[in-house]
C-alpha cells in the first residue's frame, strides 16, 4: 500500500490514522459504487485515500497543507486518478464542485475545525449524497444526541434538521499517530430531501436555535425573549417554560416558522 511519512503538524490538528482494521471499516462504511463522486476532506498521509482510490479508481481530495500534496500525488501513481484541490475546505463551494452530480464526502476531520466544516457541508446539502466523517467521539455524541440528553444542543438540532445522523463506531486513540488524548468516532450523515425539511427561513431557524441554546439554564420564554413572544412559542405548540434541551428538532422547525410568519 502506498504510504509516506510526513510529521503531523500540531497547528493543523493533524492526527494520522494508521490502524489497518479501522481504515478497512471506514472504507466499508463508505462502500463506493460505480459513478460515485468521492471527495475526501483532509487526506493527510493518504490512510483512507489510497484504499478508496484502489477500490473506486478516482477521488478528489481537498488538502490545506501544501507539504502533503506532492507526496500524495506521487504515492497515488498506478493506483487511480487522484485530483487534489489545495484550499481551505471552508472556501470550497461544494455545489460548484458537484456540477450536475452530487458528492459523497469522506474525511478524518481536524479536531479544531470539525463544527465549521459540518455547518459548511449542510449549507451545501443539496449537492451532497452523504458524508462519512471521523470526528472526536464527544462531537459525534452531540451530533446524534436525542432531546433530553445532556449533550443535546445546537449542533444536534442544526445537523438533524437537515440530515439523518448515525453514529457508526468508535476509534480508539491507539489507531492514530500521534495518539489523540480522546476517543474518535465515525458518523454517517445523509442530507434529507429538501421538500421534507420544512424550514421556511434557514437564517431565522439558525437564529432561534442559537438563541434557545445560548443560555441553556433558561426557559424558552426567557432565552427567546428578544426573538419572539410567549404567545408565539405557544402557538407553535411548544411550552414556553420548557428548556431548549427538551425540545425536539421538529418543534424547533415549527417554532422558527411561527416566528418567521408572526
């Protein structure tokens, strides 16, 4: 298997996956099919890149670290067609990249950037078939949390409003070089059909969710006092004396739509 050694850069939050069994599990989770447009975010040393390339024949990778680009291109020779976009992933327009197709995103997301990348992806959800991402386990726990859970919050609501989110499996620190101090986990996100989401005004929805979770200890009546009235909250079928972590995603959508039309 083509592989190269490049020292991980602390400043970029790099932890390279080296354990073969977990690499294989991720490739199986992606399960590329003929015709898929695979895009990997942050290929690093190519631990997932090359097995996917071997299986699928072509892959586009988005890599910010210039020092990794030439070694990746050289190591890909004879395996498949690798295209590298040297950019910060947050500046990549997935809609433009997809063109007439849709993309399947995969990646071991840098710990310090995982939430911004997830929010960037859901902004372009219409161009994405699905995403298989490895992140810190605590982030995956928050992404997939149910209402009433201690870790259910803004990230849970924003992602679950636009995607089906499933936690797949845990990856221990020993699977990486250098080992991170925490467990990682792999999650699959499948964007929902836009016709079924029902959010009338995405900016308003985000504003309501952010305000509701901005002060977790407060009731919705107090947390949303500058956004809407108790009457609006009640009109949406939500209890003004409930706290944000008790409110289901569909209730937040109804509440934001109520505010948008009030």
